């Protein structure tokens, strides 16, 4: 069958026809009747060498939802001589590389702020027990994330726009990296201060460390569950079941939140509370989106599940 490929012009534009047309667009590609989105993207890339499959966002008709890789064109009602619209997403970067960059930043910032006190505070001092404990836990968290990126995660999308890596990295490098490290490891809670004596209570350290480790191990468990749903080299999607998933769609976000609640309670720092609020808000939005996607995609999706907070949201 023949598929026409065009650029979608902004609605209501006086020059819509001109914007949708160029010396290259529209053009047609020939595909088998059983063609998939992957085959259509490959055919477009042959026609436009700079528009590799990862740079393409394809839509059909009035719907603005992107055509998903792995799906057949017939699933979207696309027939012979129909028009599919393409958008160039610009230079791309692999999701795995993005994760490495995001999580490496906090590791570097916490290391240098913790170990080079005179550079950041203009003085040297002995760290308190709570500062030493938080440093170890946060470093362990982000090292765990790097290892999960290398050995656990399987990505449904291969790439993302390169420009987005700077936005994503700001969240991790600044909020959970430099800002959190600067205020948590400072002289106000150093060894010998009244606040450090209160926060370094062996009972509190043991309690919040236990909560943190429980949350981190639970988070790892959910990531392994998600990994096992998708065979290597595929984009297969299934309903997840098991630990955490029987209550919420995104228990990985739930346990991540619990871990940062433990850090905020352990440090009583406004910087840790700020990161907790921002990160929890972002994870809530991701969880709601994923929850809706599950319900839309699977007719038999468990109705009792919430998005991220058991029995509530």
C-alpha cells in the first residue's frame, strides 16, 4: 500500500498550506499491507537521510497521539493512500546515557562538598554521625541507580531529544546534588553542635536507616519485576503483578518517595524537604500518566489499583 508522508501545519495558520509543503514534502512510500510503524519509519528514513527513525514523531488524522513502535499501521486505521504526519524531534540521545548523566551528577557533588569543606564553607570541621550516615546512604542510592541503569532497566524508548538532558539533569544535579549536599553537610549540623547531637541519636539513625534501606530494596525489587516483563530486545508491555504492584501501578515511585522521606526526617533540612516535594510531585505526575496508560491499554487491568498511594491516589 502507498502511504503519504507530510508535515502537519499549525491549525489556524494563514500560511498552513505553505508550511505543510516544501521541496521534500509531501512524498509517498510503498509498504506491505501488514506494515508496522517501525517499517514506516525506516521507509521515511530512506527518503530523508537526516530523519532517522529515532528523530521521527508520527501522527495520523486529527489525533495528536504518536504512533507507537511495534504496532501495525492497521491498528490505527491507516489504509492505502492515507496521510501520516511526521515531526522532526531533533538530535537524540539514548535513554541509558541520559540516566548515567543524571545520576552521576549527584555522586560528584556529594563527594566534593562532603570532602572539600574549606572550599565550600571556608573552614574545616568534623562531620557528625548523622552527616556521615546521610552521605553513605545518598551515595549508595545513586550508585544503585547507576548499576540499575547498566544491568536492570530495559527501555521502551531508545532515545529522547538531546536538549531535554539539560532540563532533566538540573533536577538531579542541582536539587538532589549541589543544593542538598551544601546544606546537609554544613557546619550547622557538624559534630559538637546541639542540632547534631539531637539528630545523631542512635535510635533515630537506626530507625531512619532501616526505613531507607527497606525502601531502596523494595524499589529495586519493583525494577526487577518490570525488567522481567519485557524480553530482551522487545517493547512488549504486560500488566505487572507482585510485590507492591497489587496495590499501586507505580510502587517504584512509592518506595522512592519513602526513601527520601527518611532522608528528610533524618536531616530536618529544608533542602531535603524541597527535593522531596519536587521529586514526589514529578513522580506523582508520571504515575498518574502510567496508570491511565495501563487502564487504556489493558481491558482487564485491576480496578482496585491506585496510581501511587495505596487506597488513595
